[in-house]
C-alpha cells in the first residue's frame, strides 16, 4: 500500500509538471525526467517484490 501511494504521488507530480507552460517552468524537462525516473523505480520495486500490479 505504501509503494502504491508513493507511486500515485509521483504520478501526480509528473502531471503537474507536464501541465505547466515552459515559460513559467524553465527546468520543466528536467523535472519531467526526474519524476519519470522516480516512477520507474517504484514500478520496478513493486514488480520485483511481487506486490500489487500497477
């Protein structure tokens, strides 16, 4: 449950970054990459440990 909540939080952060205009958020691409990597790590951990499927 913990990992699933973390995953949801990361996904919401990624969506928030994606919705901001680049003019207001100069490091937008860096933040999108950051959150994407975090999401992948959590998904891998869930998969590796046979937790609930995402």
